[in-house]
C-alpha cells in the first residue's frame, strides 16, 4: 500500500546554492497543494527519481493524482529541464541540500536529518527542476550531529540496472568493485546492460563501487557517511521490525583509496 503525503503539511527545508553562471541551475518546485505518493511505513527507501518528459510525469507514481502532476508540469520546461523527486525518512525538521559533486558536473541531493536513534522518523519528499542533461545522484545521509564532509560516499541511481538477489544474503555485506574489469565479471548484476549502465556512473580512476544486496525486512535501512578520519566510508545498517521479506540493493561510489566499514545500528524500542 502507498500513503499520500501532502507536501504543504510537512516541514521540509530545501537549500539550493547559487551556482556560478557556467554551472547547472537547480531550483526547488512549489509543492503547495501537490500530493506526493509515498510507500507505506516500512517500505520507504531514501532515493531519487528522475522525470524527463511530460509523458513520464503523466504516469509517475511519485505524485498521488492528476491535479498534482498538472501543478508540477506547469513549473517545468521539459524541453530544457527534468523533475527530480527526493524521498527519505527523517524527523520533521529535515532538509535537502543541493550541491555540485567533485566532478563539477553531477548535482548531488543530500538529506540532512537528526540521528535516527534520536528522532521520530517520518516520510518526506521534495521536488526540483534541473537541467535535463545534467547527471544527478543521491548523496550520503547527513547527520546534524556529524555533518557530511567533502569526499562523501554517493549513492548511485539503479535506473536500468537489474540485480541478481540470489547473490545476497539476509543482511547487507559490502562488495567492493575497483575496476571496469571487476565490474564486467560482477555476477551480482543480472546482465551486461546493467553492468554497462553502472560503468557510466563511476570513474574508476578516482572511485570504486561498494555494492550491498540482501533480502530482509521491508523496514531495513542502510545509510552512508564519511568516518571521522576522512578516509573511511561507514555504512550503518538498521534491521527493520516489519515481518516481511523484501529485496534491497544499494550501490555507492566511494573514493578508491578509502576503507569500507559496516556497522549495525539498532533503534531503541519505543516504550508503551
């Protein structure tokens, strides 16, 4: 089941920097009276959806009804722009930060919220207009108590990528892929087209891929952030409490010289 989130009722802060004249312009869309369709509790994933045409918008499950799609469509020129929808779990005063990646081309959408253990998590969404030919990516989850630094892990889009979930277990374990040759042999991806799609999203001269594939509760969560030493990518896994079985796949680009560390992070049970 999917729930409907009326954006007007959610306290979402959006930080869009003033990029230089030769850099891509990104603007937050006005979501007044726009209803966003989000997965039910335990099903929501932090992620990013691109809508490139009016036809795609008309069919997009990111919006709850035709009136909402029409309201968004009036704000975007699809000849030059695309819509980027960001969804996440966070506490009410969450924010989305928009900035350029180190390559000077990719626009990163990074969520900043409180530490999950200290927050009552709620579903959120925000929408932006971005130049249609500019690559976009979902950045690491920022923590208000430990702000994200430069060189953070970047979660890559899995659009056009098929995953072989039989290669995973019941808890995420990091698989590091350091070169195009290793990617070509990675059986966790179902076909050559999937491997080729990912290969276009990573520069192996600077970065490596860190892949997590598993089956578990629909409420399982995995977030990434740089370690305090500035040379370690820390991936925090929280096991969900819903008694269902869902497939999960996350792929991150991480600086190739960094170490990778996975930690298990348990949320406290609420008192009744």
